[in-house]
C-alpha cells in the first residue's frame, strides 16, 4: 500500500501529556519610553545652553550676595526693550519673506559660484548690521543652503556657512544694534554715536577685506543658475513693518524714548502677526537678565572686583577677547563692564572675540546647529575647518588692534 504522505505516531512512542491551559497575564501598562514633554524640555535646554549656564551662575551668586533692593539696579531696561523691539519687528519681516526675497534678488544678479558665495556672505554681513547677527544667520543660512544644494555646489557648503558666521559676528560690530553686546555697552556707557562708529570702523574695514580675500581664494568662479520662485511681498504689511523697524532703530539711537516702543510695537504685532511675537528669542533676553544678576553680584564681591579690575588694567582688549573664548561675548561684555571704564578696548575685545572658539558667540552655535542639521555626520570636519578660519581671523584682528594702540 502506498504511503498517503501523512505521518502517523509510532505505536510505542510515549504519548504527550495533554496541554494544560495557562492563564493569560495581561502586562501592566508601561510608561512611554520618551515622554513628549520631557523631550521638549531636553531640546529646549540643549538649544539654550548659555541661558541655562547664566541661570545657575546667577543662582549661585545669590548665595553670596542675598537678594535685596540693589538687585533692581542691575537691569538695563533700555537694552532689554531695544533688543525685544528689534527682534520682534525682524521676525515680522522674516514672516513675509522680506529678507529672503531681497537676498534672492541680489544673488540672482551673479552668475558664478564665487560671486554668489560673496553675495551670500555680504548679505549676511550687511544684515547683521541691521537686524542683529543671530537673526541675520537664521535668515540667510537657509538661503545659502538652498543656493548651493540646488546648483550642485555642496562642496562649498561648510566654507560658506563659516564665512557667513564670521560675517555675522564681525559685520554686526559697526552698529550699536548689530550685536547684542554692542547694544548693552552702547547703553551702559552712554557712548556718543559718532564715537561708537569711529571706534569700530577700523576692525570692521579689515574684516571686510579679510572675508573678501578668503572668498576669492577658496571659491572658484564656476558657472551656476538659481531657479525662479513664485513669492510676492504684501505691500501694506511690508510698509507697516518697515515703519516699525525704523521706529525700533530710532529708539536704539536715542531719538525716541524706549518705552514708546513697548506702547507701539507689541500691540501692532498682536493685531497683525502674533506669530512674530512668539518667535522672539526670549531665551536670549533671559540670558541678559541672568547675566545682569550674575555680573551685578560679582561686582559686589570685594575679592572678585579687585581681581578683574587688575586684569582689565593690564589689557582690556586682550582679556576681554580671551574671556569670550570661554564664556561667550555677551556675558563677557556684561561682566567685564563692571570692572573697567575703557569701553573702546572692551568694545574691540568682545566683538573681535566673537570669532575663535565655537562658544565664543551664540551666533557660532546657531551656525553649527544649522550646518549639522543639513549635513549629519560631518560635525568633526566642520569644527576643524571652522576653528582654522576663526582663530586666523582672531589673531589677525587682535594684532591689527594692538598695532593701532601703539600708533
């Protein structure tokens, strides 16, 4: 008889015991592996490391200098108001693509990689003078990425981002509102407008020359084209926001009392663009607040006051530039302003000191974050190239300023 193909048990094989039903145990509900709230908190803290450090620094100094009425004298309310007004209006202009379209029109004039990179860097340079260095980078770094990625010139991406970063830090030095530390020192020492410009003009002009030379040396004049994009400006909103921007600049230059900015700008934006008010860099404002507390308390500690005063008396320029490499230029300006009246060298130091290490300026951290987001896995190479260019600029500018002092 043919085997039907069905396997039968051997007659002497041991029989399997009947399966005993096992009661099903329902697992207890587990907590989610990543709480969305905690994830948001971690992202916020990682993006605002300097603010967190400033908070704990201020908190520690309150253990030495207990909170009293003198704390109210720490805060420069005009600086905080001016910074808020400028940032709010810039966010509104950014939301209508004003800076993006302006930059595209300029870049489209040029037909090769070298001139386009120069245009991107110059736009960032000029933008930092008008809308502050951080906002200039947040506005024009995406344009740099778009231009280079759509034209197949990604090989110039790291160089362009680094030059835009240097341009933002050094371009903002010329105007009181270009860099946050400038706005503070300009107000703190009540520096006359013409004197401010005369102090910052020499390093500014050298920076223009150095940046131009680097772009011409390291970018070849390769042909490229930029595609069209159907974006249009709303004429009414553009006129309104440019008017608000002019008001903010007039407040910075002391033409209008600063409290008028708070009466006009926030209500107008509340009606026309609430998103702009939400986009303001409030962590930057809080960083100022915390460092006001920290520097104010440090100035009331006798040993600390004597130590920093001795350093500043030896070389305000050198020690202010060096301090930026470790605690960034904004906190350096706030802290060291308590121990010297030599505001010219302090201005030089905290502006030139913005180039150098990755933490010398908040703008540098913004650029690094933006580059790594578009180019994951290339952080190490970027930091190496960034350090080479930035420290070269730092040494050349410091040498130039020391030469001016001797003359």
